């Protein structure tokens, strides 16, 4: 199958602007006769290798929530990754890949006494924190553990900011880690998360500045940490915004800012500093696709009198495409390659929830006019947060089955 070449024309349908689809994904998509989410394990491995090629000194702790599929986790674990987990259940799943608990950390600042004790029982010894209350609980239920303190970031520039709920100011981080030391814990590190699908270099620059400031303040108190955790937030490359325009995040520039920032922090630190990253979406988003099908293409007049096409699909916000409130996915209608035959439409999922839709009158999605009920549709760059955000039977709709595929040896 030859992938359509990207072109500059503004009026071309979205599917024609596609990046090339990988051979394992296109083969499985073409062969699938029922809905499913498909992961290309070879693509994920290449993505992991590419990231380590760009940032050779980092330890990757894959944010498990971005793709909690055993086969995907095992393939990352086999390549040397560990896991950023948010609950004892995620830890248990990470341990099933065969990695030791030394390659797993408890990255959630929100945890009960019971969660902490359970993590300790599973052998996990490194915990994220951002408050004195949490540190005190860790000291009680996971004595002598290593803790790293999460610093707040603005979340600006990201599609999902992750601010407000997590992290503390530099002076509070010093207090939290001093409390940890006094309670018999090891004040081991600092962390940030710049927000998911972070689109700007400035956000990283600011986070690195905050880390440098805090590192210096800690050294002034005689607290010497051994690592900095740069969190997640690295972008996927294949998304479009709500209006169907490719997002095109400046990945190369972001990586350059990271390299420079790590050098700066190393030079500042009183002792050797290791770097951890917790990529989630960056490793899996572009290597997963959803095979869905058309329920129906309709045309009807809205309350304001406007005449609109609606394309109803078998998948939407509650079964595989949770993130359509912030972005759109490229779609391929394999039975309808004719570019001239398309209409502007609003795309919606199958549920009785009106949030389960994207596109609007001003920014419709272009879809082939001749699609009929049952036609397959391929939804691309849908590998991140697809299965973890699927509801269990909302409106009777079952979660999509998950299939993992590989490229033929030597194909790439
Ligand atoms: C979700 C999460 C990540 C992964 O974020 P991405 O934007 O998918 O890379 C990393 N670290 C923590 C603590 C998270 O909660």
C-alpha cells in the first residue's frame, strides 16, 4: 500500500495529508473486519530507540497509564525501560513484565496510607511527593524509602496542563525534602511535568530554570540529590488541532533545550546527577490506530436553521478517542480514495452524550460523501490514552479489543 504524499493545498481532505502509515499498521487495518485498537510494537521500539539516540543519558520510566497493554509494556521493558506508576495495581502490572521493582517508581503524589504500604510490600522504594503530609505518611509506611519532590509548572503551552493539582514551589520543595531527611527517608530527587503534549520550548526552559533554582537552594541546605526526573510531556507528531490543522510540535528544538538544560543542571549539582524521563504519549501515540466503522452519514437542519452533515462513527470519546476535546485524529476511509467526493461534516461517536463529537459549523471535517453504514474508517495517531480512557459499557458500548502487531524482520 502506498501512503498518500502530504501536499500544501489547504482544501485537500484530511486523510490525504496523512503521514505514511507503517506497514504493520496498514496491513492489520486492511485485514481487520471488526473494530479494534492496533499497536505496532516495532514502531514503538523504534520510537524508544530514537528517543535514547537523542537523549542517551536518560533512564526511561514509561508512564504506564498512556498504554496499559501487557505486550506493549513487555516490549518496552525488554528494551530497558522501567515504569512510572500511579497505583499498586499499575505496579503489579509493571512487575508482570519481569522488570524488578528497582525500575519502577510511585510517580503519583496522591496516595493513601494503604497505597504506600502496598507499594512498599511490592518492593517499590522510590516515591514522588509534593507535601509534608505525604512525606510523613511515606516515612511511616515505607520507612527509609527514596523520595523525589515534584515542582509545580504553569502547564502553559500544553494541550493538557496538569498544573494546579500537582507540585509545589521551590521553597516548599526544600522544606518537603528537609522533612524527608529528618524522617529517615532519602531525599533523592526533583521532578517536573510540563503538561501533556507540550507544544513549546519555553515551558521546558522555565521548568529547567525552576529545577536549577531549587537545586541551588537544596545545596545551600546541605541536601544533595542524585537525580532529576523531567517527567512526560514530549509530544506525539501526528495529531491535528480541533480545526484539522497538523499540530507539528517543535520536537527537535525541545530536545536541544533538554540537552542544554541537563548539561546546565549537571554543572550546578554538587554530586553526579542522573536523569529520568517519564514519556507516555510520545512513545505510543503515533504507533497505534483504531479501526472503526461508519454508523451513518446524515444531513439535518439544526435549531439555528443551519444545514449540517453529521458523520456518526462506531468509536468516539468513550471507546478509544477520549482526547477529541483537544485534538483531532487523521482519518482514512479506505473504500473512498476519491479526493473530490467529500462534504464538510461534524464527526461524532456512538453514545447519547453530546460531548462525544468534534468539528463544528465553522471548522467542519471533510469526509467522503459516499460513505455508507458499515464502511471501515482508520483513525490514526490514536495509540496514547486510548485503552485507559475507555468506559465499560456506557450506553452498552464495549471497550475495543486490542491487537499488537510487528513488522516483518528486516522490513524497516
Ligand atoms: C501522565 C504522566 C506522564 C506521561 O505524560 P505524557 O504527557 O503522556 O508524556 C508522566 N509522568 C506523570 C507523573 C504522569 O502523570
